[in-house]
C-alpha cells in the first residue's frame, strides 16, 4: 500500500476529485480527515468516511471553510489530536463561475481567490507547522491546467491557479530543508460537479472533448491515483513542480 499509516487531510473531500482522493488514500492504508464545507455536504462526507473505514477509526469528517483562518486552525488541530500528527495535506477545495472580466463583481473575484488560493495558504501554513516539527510531510495542491492556460470568462479562477503555481514553488524551496515537499497536480477537464454546466450541455461537452487528444473527460479516480503517488514515498524526489494529468489538453490540439 502506498500510504500505509499516513495521517492525511483532504479539503473539499465530500465530492468530485477530493472524494475520489480520500477513498483512494483510504484504500492505500491512510487515515483521512474528510473536510467538507457546509451542512448540506455532511451526509456525503460521512459516506466517504464510511467507505474508507466503516469502524470510523481511520476516517472522520470535519466541517470548515478553508478561507476562514480560525476554522482552518481548528481543523488542523483536530487532525493532530485525532491521528497524532499530519503527514499529508491535499489542498483540493475550489470553486469557479464563468463571468466576463469587465462584468465581474469584486465579491466574486474575492470569493474565488479566498477559497482557491488563500484557503490553500492557510491550510498549508497550519499543517506545515506540524510537519516542520516532525521534519517530514507532503503538501499537494489541486491546481489546474489553468495555472498556465488562459481561460476567457475565468480570470479570477486562472489568477488563483496561477497563484498556486508560484505559491507551490516558493513553499517547496522554503520547506525543503525541513523535509517537506510541496507539489501541484494540474487536472484537465474531469467529470465532477464543478463541470455540471458543461457535462449537462451536449454541445458544450463535445466542444471540450475536441480539446482533448484522448477524446474524453477524465475521471476523478484518475486524478486520485496521481495524488496518491505524489504523496507517497514513490514521489519522494518530486517537489516544487506541477504534474499535469489532462488527457493531452495542454498540447493545444486545436492549434494549427
Ligand atoms: P467539486 O465541486 O466536486 O469539488 C470542490 C469541493 O470544494 C466541493 O466539495 C466544495 O464543497 C468544496 N469547497 C468549496 N468551497 C469550499 C470552502 N470554502 N471550504 C471548503 N471546501 C470548499 O469539483 P472538483 O472538480 O472535484 O474540484 C476539486 C478541485 O479540482 C478544485 O480545486 C478545482 O479547481 C480543481 N480542478 C477541477 C477540474 C475539473 O475539471 N473537475 C480540473 C482542474 C482542477
Ligand atoms: C476547471 C474545469 C475545466 C478544466 C479544463 C478546470 O480547472 O475546473 O471546469 O473543465 O479546468 O478546462
């Protein structure tokens, strides 16, 4: 098993990529804190925990808004209290909403940056303190191909993921002497709730598929496998970089 005995925290883990990663981590022997955002997601988070370990020993759900400093501090403290430490953090929580830049309300800009970038910072700062004391740890940030592919209508989202690229590179340098790795995963188009607006529209779905050399959306489990590998000792010479898992989308198949 890749992650036997590892104590892990995955944000936004009640759905999509976070859920698949939590279940994969559990199958690889890890203990998992399944973070969820709000009350309506509690049943889904509980179901993820039950899938990991019906006895409840190796999994628990914790409600927190990753953009709220106090809630993040409480969540990391709960992981350390429950598991005795934290070895792996996956900053997965993220949001997006298509709006033309010139029409974008400041509230929406702030909400996306707060969740996608500030949330990752707060979680890695708090978890990183414990990892530094243990001189060991891995932080995986869920970035996107939009850390380097511009996407009209998603300036806030691209800014947040572009920000994650240099956050990760900088943190990787800063924390390497403390035995901590920091890596990004950049998925392409994956079939999860964040993409409902495309998946429910056959024409839009087809347009996206044409942008992907492998000709299909990825599955959340295909991202989970990459995260599990990076978080494990198999990935222990990988830090400060981005692993792209996108079916070839970033080869720009439509470019002639
Ligand atoms: P999703 O919508 O299923 O998952 C996002 C999760 O983040 C949800 O569970 C949501 O409740 C949670 N969340 C939102 N705001 C939060 C907050 N303030 N605090 C805690 N949790 C919060 O969608 P998906 O696709 O699984 O997204 C996961 C990550 O993957 C996101 O960071 C997204 O940007 C990234 N991603 C997704 C791609 C895709 O095509 N599905 C491609 C590239 C990146
Ligand atoms: C977005 C998805 C999109 C994918 C490829 C991701 O970052 O969350 O909505 O399909 O990038 O464009």
